C-alpha cells in the first residue's frame, strides 16, 4: 500500500452524537437556565454539577451595602465518561470560538471604593 493510500483511507470511529443522525425532540419538562456560578462534587461513579446565579441576598436590608447569594438554578449528575466527553466537546467549541473571535479573557471589574 502506498503512503498516499495510507493517509487517505478513513479510520473507524466510535459513533458520537455529531456522527449519528439523531433527532432532538422538545420536552415540556426541559429546564433552561442561566448560570454564572458552577460547583462540582464527585464520587466513584459520577460527577454532580450545581449551576447557580449570583443574585442580591434576599434577606438584605435596603439601607445596607448589597450582599450577594448564589441561587441554585439546576443540578446535573453525569457519569465520568460523559464528563470527559463534555470536556472534549467544550474544548472544541472554545477553540472554534477563539479562532473566530480571539482569546476569551476574564472580564475586569473596577473597584467601587471611593
């Protein structure tokens, strides 16, 4: 077999959601949520990911300086295999985004001190 034939021959792959023709069906039970805080715990067989959103502390007295709390929005538990797949998928998405838009940088928040 020539070198050209070796390089052009397709290699077998494990089917993934991107390579299998799968239809996504809407569910009335699906939760859509925004999150700007993530917390993870793990055990032998799975990873539990808590998604939350920073909100003003609900018991805050208006005359005091604003305090913040994290309001839980969703909790997802996944197997280690799915977590690794999600990591690889997110890495690909971030790489593609940065190719088009440049490096993602954490925003700088100005100090509110007077």
